[in-house]
C-alpha cells in the first residue's frame, strides 16, 4: 500500500511539473509570435487564443496536484523553530493536531470543491475567453489535487500514530 500511495503522490507532482513546462512553452510561443510581429510586420502577427486562460488553468493544476507530494517530502513551509525544540511527547501531540486539522481542512475543501465542480457540470459553465472551455475541466484537477492532499494528510496522520512518536522532519517523513 505504501508503494501505491507514494506512486500516486509522485504521479501528481509529475503532472504538476508537466503543467509548469506547458506554461513555459505557451508563454514562450506567444512571446515568439510577438517578436515575429514586431520584426516582420502585420503579416507575421499571430496570437495563441486564450493563452492566458490556459496558463491559468495549468498553474491551478500544478499548484493543487503538487500539494500531496510536497507534504510527504517535507517541502511545505512549517513552523519548525518552535516545534523542533519541544520534547518528543509534546512534539508528537503538536504533529498529530496539525495533521488532523490539515486533514479536516483538506477534506472540507475537497467536498466543497466537488460540489462546485458538480454545479459547473450541471449548468455547463464555460470560460469567458476566446476559447470557451468547460469550467469543470480545470476544476476537476483542483478537486483531484485536494483529494490527494486529504489522502496524504490522513496517510501521514496514521503513519505518525503507528510510529507512536513524531515522524515529520524538515526533510520529510522519517
């Protein structure tokens, strides 16, 4: 089960990385078109329709899909200065409380994000750009990323309970 979950978290961060690369490619292409138009005149004037919308959707996907992996690898910003100085019993209690609160917020966000996605699907909401994209498409990646984060919080909470002591370090899970 551990291998499956770690692969799932890694797949999410790989998708996030691919979205960052896609943002770079789209923005670079649009800049190239702008340079070509300035050098070659109006005959070379091209634009990528709704490129800013697409980059926004890629950014949203990258942000949400990377959350679970960054939690498990210790890359999230945490208040370690105080927690690391606590005795192990208090540190473990603080860790359990933080993981439980994080899991609750992630589940809450997943639930309401899924409700929003369902509403967008039902009403067939579309983006307002030149290219009308059904809004449920980018929202589905947001909800998937939140669900993956909720899973990672619960997974880490259970792992900490099984270890009967603190497991989170600045480098990730012990």
